[in-house]
C-alpha cells in the first residue's frame, strides 16, 4: 500500500528507453490511476523534428510545454488520479509544470545506459534507437526530487521500489 504522501497527479519523466510508459502502466494497474502519455500531444513541429531526426528547438519545447500544461489540467479535471508520462528533457520545463501545477509530483525514471540501449533496440514503435541516443545529450539531470531506478528488474521489484519512494520514516 502506498502512503498518503503520493500525489493524485504524477509526472514521470526521463530519456527514451528508461521505461516511463512501463512504470506509468504499472502505477495505473496497481493504484487505479488513469495513465496518459503526453507524447500524444506533441506539436506538428516536434513530429517533423522527430521525422527529420533532429533535436527540438527551445521554441518548440516552450510551445509544447504550454500545450502539456493545458492537457494536464484538462485530464486532471476528468480523472481524480492520473499518471502522466513524457520525456521532459529540460529542467526548466519540469519546473514550469511544477510551478503551474503545484500538486504535480515529478518522478525521474532512470535506467543504466546498457539497459536503455537494449530496450531501444528491442522495441517497436516510439523513437528510433539512433535518434534516441542522439537526443539523450539534451537531457538535463533533475536538480531535486524523486528518482526511480528501472534497471530490468521484475515488475514486482519495481513496484516495491516505487512504494519505497513514499515510505514513512
């Protein structure tokens, strides 16, 4: 059982292949949260950048996080408990969301480089492995907050780790 320290709105972020969607779906299954992948709301300019295998510009990111903030608010108005997933590579954009949605609890989903590489090579859909590795250099380490290591352990072990983030001391 997760303690009352967990927010009704979770935001999981990290690089491609870290396992954000997997963890989001695990939370949704175990806690009854609605899971929403914010990649569904990528702007046309961002989709074009992905197709061209180029990094997003700062203007593209800024535009997107306005869209993401609005979508989070829309979804949160429909569901009482939601877990959102999205890369959110820049700290200023994570901070933007925290400032505008103070109840949003952010959790960095991280994994070792070799595990990420293996996941990217094995998966179908999502961003191509070579592109994911190229854009990873844009990821800024979080300045604070929670982190969940997703290093190819079982779903049961991952769930224990997630619960450990909210354990009362």
